[in-house]
């Protein structure tokens, strides 16, 4: 008889790690908005946060940069991480937090589709039904009383949907790269977040739609430093948990971010939970839960 206790224990620790990541992401809108109040655009904040994390990795593992040449998949992980952080951090700073997080969490549906070409996990009929249910929830969230079609109509809407897609790519790539050294995966995630966000911020500054980074003041530097530490811990937790669980299970556990974000934003007045958003979110959540619970059932 095989003892399954060690395996179950490892799965619990992986799930707890993902909960830590979900909590940090779920409440991160608050410090991002605080920093924006000091004139720090979320793109610059993201660059600072991930630049700090990247510096820590390079100091601890000085030769880790070779991973880009030894493990080509790190490049795709870096792009996914960079796009995810640009889109999500910008969206929750500018838009209604609950609406942004719900649109972001179409992610499990994207993960099903991306796992096919990347991991060889072909979607089953039940997965397609879950995808349809999730999209029905998106329609409810996007539909406005004054609009004829349920389509994204604001920058935060577009950013949230794009961020969810790229986050699905990150989760799938973490699973694909689970045999690579953990520092190599960290390099991809942190370098992608730092380099891409800084590049977009510089481009936006030259074009005139991103303000220059303000002069360093203790009033906001300590907030940025605390946020950087929190994101460092959360990303370590994500790459630990996602590399040890199936992609659909990861997506399910990460849905707790919706709870953290919704409660914190409604209590602090950064979101409005109306009836349409509630029911749309319920469909998105139901689709994700259904997908995860049927992941190990053959023939569905």
C-alpha cells in the first residue's frame, strides 16, 4: 500500500503558497493607488518592485543569467510575467477593482487553451463547457446599461483581459519548466516584470502619456520598498506552488484573489458590487471551480 501522506502534505503546502500569492495580489491595488497619489505611475512602481526583486536574485545567484541560454522557455515566462504585471497593476490602479479582478480571472479558461499547445493537455468537452460558462459571466460583467454590446470599453477592461491571458501563460510555463532550477524561473519572472514595465514606462514618457518618476521622498519610498518585499515573497510562493500542482488546480486556488480584492476594495470604497457584476462573477467562479473539479475525471 502506497503512503500518500507525503504527497498530500506537499500539495497542501503548495496550495498555501498560492494563497499567499493571491492575498498579495488581491490587496496590492491599495499601495499602488497610494503611490499613484504621490505621482508614481503604476508602470514605474512595477519597474521598481521587480527591479528590486531581480537585483536580489542576481546578488544571490550571480550566474543565473545563463538560464536564458540553457532554458529557452524562460524567455516566454519572462514575457508572460512582464505583460501580466503591466496589465494587472495598471488596471487595478485605474479601474473598478472588482470588475478588473473578475475580468482578469477569465484566466482558467485561457489556461485550458494554452495547456493544449504547450503541455499537450488537450481540452475535453467539459473544458469547452466551462469556457462557455466563463465567457457568459464575462458578458454580464462587461454589459453596461447604456451600451448595446458587451465589449471592453475602457483601458482597465482591456488591460484586465490581456493580463488574465498572460497570467495563464505564466502558470502553464511554470508547470512546463518545473524541472528547471527555481532561481531560473525567478529570473524569468522578475526580469520580465522589471524590463518590460520600465520599457513601456519610458516609451509612454517619451510619448507624453506616462509622467516622469518623481524625486525620491521617504513618504513614498517606504511604501514602494514594502510592496517590493511583498511581491518578492508572493512570486516565490507562486513559482513554488504552480510548479507542484496541475494548471487547473493552480487556477482554482488563485481564485481566492477575487475574495481578497473584492472585500478590501468594497470596504475601502474602491469598487461597487452591483447585481450584474455579482452574477457575472458567480458564473466566472463557477466555471473555474467546475473545470478544476473535473480535471482528474477521465472521459469528461
